[in-house]
């Protein structure tokens, strides 16, 4: 049993060449008297023309003897076009239904892994040659350039939006990283600074009002109590665990639970 790959003349042109240009696009929206512009991108309508290329018919052949005569049987697996092979993500198994593949495997009496081993022993050199030819074309070089531009754009957008909010980048910069709206950028920076200052003040105020007199040290007492040293040790552990749970930064409340816990701490004398 062996694989045969036969060139098949293809008379139809492939109309799905890559787009020739990657362009900046934008959308302007007016809401409640306020106009905002969001930048995006699009491809041009013009595509690369692809020369007509041969297709490749993949089949498995088996020779056997019957009544002293040599006979042959073959199973057509699929046909792949030149530009299908040129796709780096293309896989021969994508060009036939799974149900159809299973039926052929059953007739051949081989596992799927063995089938693809036979196919790709013959197909790999063709893939290498096709890719070498295709990578020399203007279409391939243009697509590679567009892919790199989009990769840089998505990286910059992800980092910027993580800091300033969803789609903030697209309100300031275009696809090529050109600053289009400096006023909007200044507004974002100012809002971020104010937000950071607000949280800083809130933290300091909460700390001063709730924790300035807290004692997180050993087992010194602030008040006489009737607990033994062993019991005070256990109460200290209870206090520490409870303070983690009812810390205002965790509960986002007015600190009443933490104040009550502090009062208990004083009463326990720990």
C-alpha cells in the first residue's frame, strides 16, 4: 500500500488573493451633544491576482494478487489546490468529511495515523516547493507586512487599554500608532492621575481613622483581663484571622466591623 499524488490541471483562477492595502478607518458618533471618533482599520477592495496553478490529487494504491493475477485498488483521499497547500495552516484531512474518511480507513484496513504518514511522506516535498515559490510573491510579502502591523497594533492596544480602559487606545491612536486625538489622551492621563490620588487619600484616611491605635505586635495588653496567657494566645489568633476578613479594604464598608473587633481586642486585653 502506497500513496500517489498526481497533478491535476486547474482551469479556474483563484479569486481569493490577499488584499493589497491595509488602511486606517474610523467611526464618528455624536451622543448627547458630544462627538467622539474611534479609529479602526480595513482592507482595500483590491486583491492580488493569482495565476492559475495545478491542483494535487491524493490517493492510496494497493496491489494484490487474485487467482494468480496482479490487481490494483485505489482510494481517492482528497484534492488540494496550490493555494490551499500554500496556507501554513492547511491540513489534508480538512478536505474530506470525517465520515467519508472513516469509511475509507475501514476499507483499507489501516489506522488514520498510518494513512497520514503515507500521505505526508509524498506531500511534504510538494509543500516545501509550493511554499518556496509562494513566499517569493508580492502577495505573500504584503500579507506578512500586514500581519506584522496588526501584531504591533494589538500589542500596543492591549497594554494601553489595560491601563486606561476598553477601547481607549482606539480613541487616541490609529492602526499605525499615530496619535490622532491628543486632547482625549490628556483627558485619560488626567483621569488616571485623579483616580490614583483618590485611592491614595482614601487609603490614608481609612488607615488613620481605623488603625492608628492598632497593636499588631506580641501579647502586650491595653487593659486588665482575666484570661490566661494561653487563652490570650488563642484570642490573638482569632483577632488576626477576623481582622483579615473584616478589614475595610476587603469589605468596602465604613469600618464598623473592624472598630467592633478592636473594642473586643481591648476588652480581651491582648
